[in-house]
C-alpha cells in the first residue's frame, strides 16, 4: 500500500498550520530576491562601491538559487522534503544575519550565497510538501495560498524595502528575516510532519554539475555583458561555455539511470505549458518591478516611502485574490481561471504603456491593483496544474522545476527590462544611457513605453498558449460526453 499523509490524523489536523509554516519561509526567501533592488543606491554609497558592482548583491542570490533548485528538489524526493526544508530554513536565517553587517562587498556576497543556499532548499520543496499533505479537494486552495506567499515575497520587495529604508539602515532589510525566521523554525518543529515519502534514489551529481555550470556561465555572461557589452571576448566565452554545458547536461540526463531532470515529465503538455507560462509571466512581472520604482521616485518625484505604499497595492491584491482563485479552481477546474488572469495582466500592460508625467496617481494605482488581481487569479490555478500533473514520487523535482521557472523569470525579467529600457532611452537621447537621467524624464517615459510594449507581447504569448489549452480541454470534454 502506498504511503500517504492522508492516513495520519495529526497531519490532517495540522495541515493549515503546516501551510502557514511553509508559507512564511517561502515569503521570506522570495522577498529577498527583490527587496534589495530599492536599497542598492544606499548600499553602494555605504559600501563605497560603484553601482555596477552593487548589482551583484541581487544577481548572486538569484544565480545561486537557480543553479541549486533542481538538485534540492531531487534530494527532497530521495531523503525527505521536510528534512531538506528544515535545514534550508536554518541556513537562510544564518545568511540573513550575516548580510545585515556592513563588512564589505566580499563578505556580503558570501552571506548572500549562504542565504541563497537555504532559500533554494526551501523553495524546491515547499509545493511538494503542500501537495503531499493536502487532499486533492483542498489542494487548489492550499497551493493558492502558497502562491500568495510566493507572489507577496516576489513583488513586495520594493514596497517593503522602501518602508524599511525610510526609518532604518539597509541592514534591516536582511535582519527583519532573523526574528521572523527563528519563530518560524520553532513553530515548524511542532507542526511539520516527519517525512514518510522517500525514494532513496541515487543523486545525479554529474547532471547537477552540468546544470549548475550552465546557469552560472549563462547569467554571468548576461550580467557582465550588460555592463561591458555583449561582444567582448570574455562575455562570448561565457556564452560558449553555457552552450557546451547545456549540451553536456542533456547528454548526461539521457544516459544515466536516475537523471537529475527526467525529460519524460515534459511529455505532459499541461505540465510543460504551465511552466512556460509561469516563466513568461514572472518576466512580465519583473519588468514592472524594475521600472515602477524609477517611474514613481525619479520621474514623478515621490519619496521612497510613498512609492512603497503605492507598490504594496500589487501584493495586497494578489494575496487576497490567490486563495479565492484556488478555492474556485477546486470547484470548476484551473484552465479558465489561468486564462482570465492573463487577460487582466495584458490589460494592465496596455495601461502602463499609456502612463506619463501627467497621469493621475489613482489611475496608476488602478493598473497596479489590476495586475495584482490578474496574477492572483493566474498563479494559484497554474501551480495546481503543475503539481497535479506528476506522480507523488516526482513532487519534489516538480516543485524544484516550478521554482526554477519562477526564478529564471525573475532573472530574465530584470535583465530584459533593463536592456530594453536603457536601449530605448539611448535611442531617444542620442547617446548611450545606463541609468536614469536627471532632468530628462521624457527620455525615461519613452523607454518605459517601449519596455512595457515588450512586456505586453510576452504576456500575449502566454495568454494565447493558455487559451489554446482551454479550448483543447473543452473540446476533449465535449467529445467524452
């Protein structure tokens, strides 16, 4: 008989507390991918480093997470998701403590890597834990709430960061994790169940090495290329190494008995399409995350705290909408909701394309709320499709792939948004631009319009794919009658 948490009355009784413990750490881990952006100017000044070096404080966190997610998803399947999750929480809190000290850039980058190590262990196993613990009739609602924590952490960074910086030094954007994290660790000791679903499979470390080398070389090339130019020999060498690593990774995975990433998972069209759409929407989301603070603080002249309050509309609306969408998804199915959510996000991108210096603030706030609503309606049902498309033994690796799609979307969103924005501004200004130009708000507005046009195209692709899936499922249901 298959092992199951459903037969354990204690687990069933505590399942919502388990969700709370997992969700709090999920929130903190995703928050730290975005909260640092708004603090970079202050950190650059305090650490006495140029802005281009300070960007590595953000980049190293995301690169380390992406390179480790598949490994810890597989480790969670093999040796227990809860065990890996608990170890990750301790490492994350320790890394957060180290990050808050002003001890120089090198120490800060090492601390961020420790933070990312812990975050990757929690992110890759959170959805797997929830899917194991909750019965299928409540799974959509539970994953919707988990999605709320993810969304809140991913999008609330600029808002929460702005509020903290208006009252405290930049170290507190990391130190805020420490007391919350310690309380959550203690809480988790009481409510998180013991692992009973373990495959004990051998870990594919050669595959992991190939994948990690691919991620590191690719994104080092992207971020360094943005600073020095993409035609420099060193940057081209990094991209060549990424291509070689990708080829080696695919070859290894197709020739080992227990691969790190089984490509058979992607034969499930619902699984693959949902991951692709999640990736695309996180790219779109981070276009907003990068550009909105520039628009509010530089172009419109708002204080960081005021900008923070305005940007908080996004996660607040999303955190309310996601569990409601998850509950509705349990009753009517997730496909229609994902399509509706993406349509709303597309409308919001059109709205951003119309923003200028004279736009009423209430109208901008309306579109911020609209994109939060669209994300809330989309993310929860989309997570349900991903995690319900695989066998129980693959939940850890599926959760790792899901988190990987999300974090890759963040990195691509940051790099694409800045590349498109500054390229458009350079074209408008007639000279190379790599930052906001004081006294030239019109140049920024022109670049912003181009950036959100690209974001709209990306969102339309995701909407078309989701609409196709919706029609296909309805045709299949009609044929089955």
